[in-house]
C-alpha cells in the first residue's frame, strides 16, 4: 500500500530498477532522474537524497510535497523517454510504408545472451501509445454525470444555502478512520478544484452559467459545458455539506464508519481525482515500468540515435530502402543491414553492430571493433573496415568518461581509416577536450557530441545536422522545398479554403476551424464531428474526414462572415511526428496562397498544432501564425 511520497519513490525505484548510485558511490546512469525531481520539487542541495528529504518533509508539520505532486513530477520527468519511443516508432512507420507487404515487425537484440525485444509494428505502436497515455495522465475533474453520482449519493445529508459568489470552503471534519478520511479529502479537493475552474469563467455563478451557454455550438466543449452548469446549483457547497454531515454522524456514533466509507467509495470509484487518481495512476505507471521497453531503456537510447541517422538518410536520399528479413527489421547485436541508399551515384549500406577487425592495440578491445552503427560503401575487394565511411557509437553516460570515450573513438578511427567517427553521449561530452587527447592524425575525422537527448530539441537537431554533414557533405535541400506547394484554385463564388496536408508518417490528422467571439471564446467549430455549412452560418464546411496518410483535409469558405477565426490541426491517432517536413497548411484566398509549415519542436504529448488566427476587417484577411 502506497500512502506517502516516500512509499511512492521507494516503490518506483524498486520496480524501475533505477540506477541512482554505483557500488562505488558515484552517481549512476539514472541519477539525472533524481536530480530532475529534486529541481522540480525544490529540494535543497544540502539534502543527502530525495528519499531522505521526502521522509523529513512528511514528518514536518506542513509537508511541502504530497503523493500527487510527486507523482505528477515523476510523470513529467519521463517526457524524454516517451519522445524517444515515439521517434523510434516514427522511423518504423516510415520503414513499413516503404515495404510492399506493410506487415513489418521489429527486433532489438542488445547483446549475445539476453532475450531480444520482438514485436509487430502494431504491438510496438500499442506499447508507445500506452506509455504516452500513462505519462500524459493528470488529475481530471469529473464530468457532469460523475458529478451527479457523487451529489446523489450525499443528497440525504445536504444542508446548505445558495450563494451567488464563490465563498471560501470550510475544512471537513476528519473522523480518524484512514480510508474514510481519504475519501473526505478527495471530496474537499474536488470542491476546491471546481471552484478554481469556475472562477476562470466568471466571478459569479450566473456568469459561469452564461459562459457554459456560450459553448452550445461547440460539440468539443460538451464536458466543460456540463461542469460549468453545475456552478449554478452550488454543487461544491452541496457535496461539502453532505460530506460534513456524514463525517459528523460517524464521529458522534450515529453512522458506522465502514458503511460511510463504502458509500463514498462507490460514489468516487470512477472519478480520477485526489487519492483515486493517485492509486490508479501509480498502478498504471508501475505496469509501464515492468515493460521490457522500459527495463532496456538505456540500450534503446542507441536505437534512438540510430533512428536519427536513418531519418537523415531518408531525407537526403529519397531512394533509401530498408532491409527487413522475413518482414523483421532487426537491430541485432550480431550485425544487421538496416538500409541501402545511393549518393553521388554510389551505393551505401547502413549497418547495426557490424563486427570487423581491430587495427593496432587497444586497452579496451582485443581483436575486433563493433560500433553501434556504421555506413559502408560495399566492395568485394576490400574488408569491412576499408569499406566503412561513417561510424556512430552511442553512450548513455551521466558524466563523460574521457578515457573510455577517447579510447573507443581512437579504435574506430584507426581501424576505419576512411571513416568519419561520431561518438554520441546522453550526458555531456566536451569535444574540444576529448579530441585533444587523440593522435593528431585522428582528430580531424572524429567528433564527440554530448547532451544528445530526445527532450532537447536543439541538441537533437544539432546531432542530425552533424550526421548529415558527415554522411552527405555538400547536400542542399531540393529547390522545391523552398517553394509553396501548388494549391488548387478557389471554386467560383467562394471566398477561399484551408487545406491541411500530411505525409505517410502521420495517420489520422484532423483540421478544425474555430470561430471566435471578440473576447476570444469559441462560438462555433467546423471539424470532423460538426462539418458546417456553406449556405448558412458558419459559411464554412469540411469536405471530408480523411483518416490515413498521406492525406489532405480541406475546409471550404463560402464567405468570411465573422471577424476572428482560429485554425488548429490535431493528431487524432497520436502517431508520427508533426514536423516541418511532414505537415503543412495552405490558406488560399483571393489575396493569394499562404503556406505554413508545422514548426519543429512541438511538445510530443500535446498532439496539437495551433496553426494561425485569422482576422477579417473591412474586406481584408490578416493571417497571424500561432505556434
């Protein structure tokens, strides 16, 4: 039973197998997880460990961190892991799209003895979706139906008076029964949470009710609308009064505490808030931490770096094709050919874990080298080392090991005399310092790249740029990339249209046009569920809901009838990566064509691109990009 932040942290460390400290006492590979949580929670540097500080905080008269806050911080700390898994999935989706059978499986075999991770693409996609779903979870205020279940269960205990404003909420009486008091605390948190929500929409209950009425034309606002309407009947005062009466009856002996606890357990069972949310989320998170993909997350880091290389190859060499064996794309310890491409009229192969002879002597290796990835220009007349044009080695070190890193780079550069060598680390790596440790003849062909993580978009992009410059020197984007894509003409009598276009790496993208009131609130929406009309307000209509990629959705505009609009793209399937080279929008009017490319670095867990706001004044349309 997890009843405190200390219990939660200890359970997570045990289940996740976090390597916080090495036997020597030095920080382990997961020390950055603890460091990130310490920073997020405001733990002073003087604290010996997060566990020690959490224990001391729990024992204080006013604890600063509750279980829910720690759990949210843990979920947020794993955004980089979720992005890594999504990037790997995106590459696999691209690989499957280039296969005739479209039935790709994947295998990750990290060493000679361990059992590999094997999955079909759909199984891997389900794993990634499950990870993202759990890590995205946050306490959610219940909808109108669940609010009704709770208020109905307490109806017999109600005793309150209507107030037009939102008065401060009184504390509930605690009974001394742990389970019942936890339920009472959840009800108090719900009441406070709803007051905070309502105050965002109005200073009084009638104002909040009016805000709810203003969402009538927006199907997507149905949940919010029901929550706002509940403000008008003093829902929070009613349930608090009922809970208070129930608690007083338990304290006075008029009601059995087990019966009271059971009543509230049933009423709160489906509500994801307070202790309920914590209990459900902890279990789901622990399930994720037992997945092989989590247990081998450090090894999967090298796969992620490899996907960056393969994505660069796919961008620069459009004829690249993958080499699954029996429909299995294998990242195998024993060596596997992943892909082939052409560059400057020459063929190149991308290999994972290909072993070849060691040249010279090494303090780390005896007879062979086996970098994580390498690119070869195949030749029957030369050994693999002489065919190699690029070497990529990946390290998941919290702190750079100068001797380890430089020895590996020297062995690879010396053994592969025609190759450029990149050594990439999850943590820092000082290129200037480390290159200076190499023989002068090897320095120009070697580069150390640190802090390359999925979470740091700038660092990830810098890594991709370094790979591109090494593998495709002199490459420039095709001229067509800088030109607006051709757009169909506006139909006769229409005012224009908006088109969202995406490639095969994305699946079900949804285009929405929101009509905004002068204060910015949404009044109407045109999307897949409310397609609109051309001969009546909103004078805009979605042509078709497209549910696969590559695809295009289009909203025709008969007239610019309103002053403010907002265009939004939503990744409904949550697959692929919304990026400049995968997703763009055309806004076509009689003033011309405006093309907006999806910006780089949108949060992976958001699944939404707020494209632009349109303003129509005195016959002129102004387009202001948002993201």
